[in-house]
C-alpha cells in the first residue's frame, strides 16, 4: 500500500507543479506551460511573442513552485522527526524556538536595514544566522542536566516567546510602516520574490536531511516507545536525540530563512500520514515529504488566487485548513495522536 501511495503522490506532485506554474493572477494555458518548460530544458527556440509568458513560467513561477514543494516536504519530514524526538503529538518544527529566532534576524533586516549590502539575500542570510544562534541558545539551555524531551519542549517554548517578543518590539519601534508590514507578512510565511538562487541550498538540505532521517527510521520507532524501551533495544537515546536536534534545527533554519514561518504543515501532515500508513517511521518518512510538497504547492496557489492581485500569507491558509483538520481528528474515535 505504501508503494502505491508514494507512486500516486509522485504523480500528483508532477501535476501539482504544472498547475502551480499555470495558475495565478495571470493564467498561462497548460499547453503553453509544457511547451515553454520543454523549450527551457532542451534549449528550444521561442517566438518573440513568447517572451512574456516564458518569463512568468521560468523566471517567476517555476522556482516558486519548486521551493514550495521543497519547503512543504522539509516541514513535513521535520515534523515527523520532532514528534518522535520529544514524544509529543503537538510538537512541530517550530517548537524548538528556531523559527522565532530566525524571525528576529528577518525583522531586523526589514525594519533596520541590517545586512543591506547583501541586497536580496539580506533577509534570508540574517534569518539563517539568527536561527543558528537560536539553536545554540536552546541547546545550551536544554542540555544542562541531559537533553530530555521535556527540557527540549519547555526550553524551546520559552525561548520562542522571548524571540517573538524581540521581533515584535522591532516591528512596533520601526518608524517605517511599510517595513513593519513586510516583516509581519514574512512572519506568517511567504514565497513572494523567490528566485532560482533560493532553491539549491534548501533543496540539498531537505534531501540530505530526509535521507539521513530515513536511515534512522527504526531508531525513531524505538524512541517513540520511550527512552527505556529504546535503550533496551540497543539505541543510544542521548546521542540520537542530540543528532536529531541538530539535524531538525538546521533544516528548520534553512526553510524558515527562504519561506518565513509557515505554520501547521509540520504539525498536521505527520498526523494525516500516520492515519494512512500507520506509525512505522519507515513508511511515514517515505510518504510525508511527498504529501507535504503537494500540500504546500496548492496552499501557495490559493495564496496567490484568493486575494488577487494581492497575496495572502501562507500561514493564513495553512491555519484555516489545519484547525478544522485537527478538530476532525480529535472527534474521530479511531485515531490516537502519534499513531494507530
């Protein structure tokens, strides 16, 4: 069943990419999308009349759609890993405080002009550096006395409130209203202004992190049953938890740096995938990235279309979908959070 589900999601992902490129405030016919993509890949000759549509398809929408797939896949995978690491069904990629730390750097760029010499890369650079700083602070605070699940959750939550307070202070102290609005928009998640340069680092990070986590799937299964049980099965729990913390925090930092804080993906998708394939992390980690990629592509399409020509923050759409989804799961009798 898992192989068939993965094959179906892979086909859906391909169709979603084409639809994501075609749909927008300025629609491009599907046939033209395929023709222009083929010409771009093979070096085909285009007519002068195709210059406008080609720029929309290749330079603007395709990198954005591909980055949406990468971010969705990465957040879903990180959510699975963090829920196993801290054994908490409400854990998500942002429970460690990394995204709130990244928001400080991004807000400083928008409101104070930090790293202005880096141009369009200033925001993502500042967000990633502040995410790394947040990761270090959380690790130093939580590891004192042992890196336990409870310590990680409490420390990450406390740090997240502190980082968010700093970011909000920067927003409200900003004399430029437009800069404050841009910072708030980023804090809710956005893929606007994405270029091809935003894609390689995020894609490599997500692929490498996903492959590494899949090699630890059996250990994640053991950890989900408790530290004592995992230890009796031969898992070095302390070492694995430290490695998981570093890997998930680094992935989160990279993803937040390119897309902002897109909520609910890493919280909701792992539960939906477990509902389909069970709690075995070998299956969950195979399905979750494909499901997350498809999901966020369509969220981005909705963000572009629902308030066209303006865009909605991605977090608004994911929250609107995530809340009723969780209410449905909680009302269902056949689902237990964390597995079946």
